[in-house]
C-alpha cells in the first residue's frame, strides 16, 4: 500500500520553477532517496511534504487522508535536519519527550516511549546529558529518536549526515538502515551523494532542474559517466 501520494505538486518562486508538477507514490515502509545536484529541487519537495512551505498546485495524500492544507504538526510526518536542531538547554530525555509533551501524553507513558526510542538508537546512557556533551553522530541519532518518539508514519531526512566526516557517515548509514528495518517507518531521504543513495535506498528518485529525471531501484538507474 502506498502511504504517500504526491499528486501534481508544484512550487514556483516568482517566475522561477523550483518544482515542476510532480507525481510520486511512496510505499509504506519504503526507503526512498531524493538524489540530485544542488538546486535540483530536493529540499523544495521535502519542505512541501513536511508542510514547511505551501504548493502552488497539487495535492498530498498520507494514508488516504488529504493533508495539503494541514499544519506541519497535524501531518503524521517527522523531519530530521542536517544541523540536528536539538534544544541546547534541555537534556536528551527532555529533548526527546518534547513532541510528546506537545501532544499532552501522560508522564508514565512519556517516560516509557522515551526509553524505548533511546534503546532503538542505542543511546540509553545519555538520557541525562545535554546535547553539547554528545558527538555529532550521537546528536543525529537523538534527533532521529525525537522524531520517532511519536510514531510518525513517514520520516523526512534532509542531508542528515552532511555535517559528519566520512568514517562517521559510513557508520551512521548502517545505523539509519538498521533503525529503518527495525521500525518499518517510511523514510524519504535527501542527499547529493550518489554512493550514499545507492547503498541506502529501496528506490532512488533522481532529480534535475526541479523535476524527476529518473525513478527506480539503485540497480535500475542509469548514471551518466
Ligand atoms: P536542492 O535541495 O536540490 O539543492 P532546492 O529545492 O533547495 O534545491 O532549490 C531549488 C531551486 O529553488 C534553487 O535554484 C533555489 O535557489 C531556489 N529556491 C529555493 N528556495 C527559494 C526561495 N525562497 N526563493 C527563491 N528561490 C528559491
Ligand atoms: P558516535 O559514533 O555516534 O559518535 P560513539 O563513538 O561515542 O558514538 O559511541 C560508539 C558506540 O558506543 C555507540 O553505539 C554508543 O551507544 C556506545 N557508547 C558510547 N558511550 C557509551 C557509554 N558511556 N556507555 C555505553 N555505551 C556507550
């Protein structure tokens, strides 16, 4: 079953077409990567899905529900950014519990969910620390945990490993794949790194100049030498 349907979604800035009318269906549990050079429209598409910007045309359907006009927090969609965006004055536990607090979850249930996702990202020992005491890789795992804590059906990741060095990036690719397999959450992942897209994705959506140039499994894609 497809849990995300993108139906003719388009975005312009003045006369400039950042995203031409785009159609795409993402299956439940799929790992889909948006790959393409800088300026090809990857972040534009992701922001539209997240509800951080409004489309000029088209509809967005999540699990059969039209969310095009819904606010970001009503969308059942989580987002992870390159810069982690953790709250510096809150402990890791408080950071992760924050989305649950916003949803008025009761204390016991909140502590249980927080402990569960800390286990999922394999960092239960950092619960009482502050973000600045953690390495970049650990902060990104906490950002992912904060996103998974309310069980969104889709997680959007915008160049999540862009700030990390090569060795840590390779480790984190495996870690994200493990979390994806274990949780079964649909992931839409943005990168301009072809190798990263090839190793991580079920399907790759190759973007160019605000449009989908190719769509297929890593083995199906044709890359110009
Ligand atoms: P990518 O994520 O693939 O690097 P983006 O989606 O960020 O590409 O950008 C696509 C194009 O849209 C770029 O040429 C960018 O300059 C342009 N763009 C993005 N945001 C704005 C904006 N707020 N105003 C004008 N142009 C924008
Ligand atoms: P990262 O690679 O994300 O920067 P580290 O290199 O600090 O993380 O940690 C590598 C592994 O060791 C991680 O899986 C982490 O869960 C584990 N780890 C780190 N610090 C501790 C600790 N104090 N107690 C138990 N496990 C730890």
